[in-house]
C-alpha cells in the first residue's frame, strides 16, 4: 500500500463515527434561552447578512478556546445577530468530511487532519487561519513495568489512531531511540496499539497496554489510575511549543464571508486572552460545557493537571506543523506534501493589530 494511502486510511479509521450536534451554546450564563440556545443581544446586526455560522470542535481540553468561547458567549457576542451553530465531533476525519460537505464553515482541529484534508483536496478546500493551543500531550506509563525511557522498548504503548498526530509523534520518537517499528501494523521493537482515547484508560487498567502517548485529558486520566508521566512531548520542541490545535475554514466561506471569519477570530483572540488571565475560571467554564455535552464533568484530579499542561495561543506555530508533516514522512505514513498555501493569516493579523498584539508568522506556507 502506498505510504500516502496508509495515512489516509489511518485518518479515515474513525471518519464514520457519528457527528454530535449541540444546541448553540450560551452568550454568558444569563444569556441563554430556556432550551440553552444562544441568545443574540438586543439590537445586534447580522454580519455579511449571514443568518448563521456553523462552527466545529471536539469535546476535548485541547480545544479549550472553542469550549470556553462557546460557554461564555464570546463568539456569539463577536458575531452579533449571526447565530453560532456549534457542532461537536469525535475525530478529525469526520470534521474534515463535514467541512468538505459544507456541514460546517469553521472548525478547531489538530494538525494531522488539517494536513491530510489540505493535501487530499490538492490545496483547494481548507485554510488554517489561526492557532489555538500548544502542548497537552504526554507519554504515561505503568511505573511497575517501565521505570525509564529505555524500558519502553519491548512494551505495548497506545496511541489514539493510525496516522493521527500523537501516533506520528510516538513513531518519530521511537525512531530517534534507534528502534524499528512497522508504521502500519505497529509491530517492532515497541508495539504500538491504536486505541480510542475513550477506552485507553480501561486498557491500561486491564494491563493490555503498558502506557500511552496521548493528549489531555486522557493522559491525566491514566495518571489518576496510577500511571506516571514519563515524558511530556513539549520538552522535545524548541521553547516547549508545538501546535496541537488550529482553526480552519472552508476557502469558499473565507472568500464569501470575510467579516464573519474575522469576527470568529476576534472571538478566539478575546477568549484566549480571557483564558490566560483567568485560568481557574476558564477551566471551570470548559468543564461546564464538557458536562453539558457528555453528561459528566471531569474530576479535579484529572482537570487540574490536564489544564496546566496546555498553552492557549493565537499563534498557529506554523514551523512546527511543517515539522510534524516531516515526521509523518519519515515514519513512512505520508508522501512529502506541498503545504504552501495552507495558511491565510491575514485576517488574524488584522485582528491582532487592532488589539495591539504582534503579528504571527506562516513559516513561508501562506497564500501568495
């Protein structure tokens, strides 16, 4: 099977998982209708004459900008009378499919599905228009079986899915240790077990895996079960920064409704500013929306360490996206992609300038 097909298959593993839609989330705790739908402020006007904008994200702490911005009503305020229509996804492939089918207009998503979505459409569908989060990924292990990094050899380590961002990162790290692993089967000097984040804690408890390279809050859930953080992925990157969540948009939507896109980015910048100024209140806001979505809030022993390990930033950290693509190529999961044009950061830089903040860079991968 060609390497590019292997990556596409990996990203498509859970593409068929169901899309869960939410009633639009609040404009602050007092600004919701009785059914929980977003309440548009009196006298507000539609932007670009648009009735609504469909925004996708995951019910995941690394998508905290979206969670907090929705729960606090920041996005609805920025959009005036253009209604926010949130949609929650289980996986990147299903969100990319929704973007391709115009079921959503804008979305928060990880780097690997963004790269895959861009390359599969020959650069004609999505653009990355902003950053959202860095970090929040750890190698957590059973301390009785693994006491040092060298002990990982010969063990069973879970990643979320074949070819996903954490899978690529672990395969790259293993290769740097001098270990050989078949990227498709996961077999080799260390066994890679592709396991959905929802079931990984149970797999750990049962002893069927010895550890996992996973994002938050799964990593902290494993720690709560007795696991030990052996490695924080941020320590492998310059300045401990690497992209874990970006903001994407359909190219046709960006062209037709630039003011709406700018309003969403304004909401994102305001949300990140509020998160960083109010970390405790922000994590509670994110957890409140997670509880509404899943019916269960995260306990403090999971929420607190998970939230601390994530950095919320407007910078898409473009150079690290390019490096992550290179890691996938080295792992044999991706044919070298042409990522030029994947970014359009002009709308974000316009918002940042208005806020008195410095511009962000596209690492030479922006539109011409």
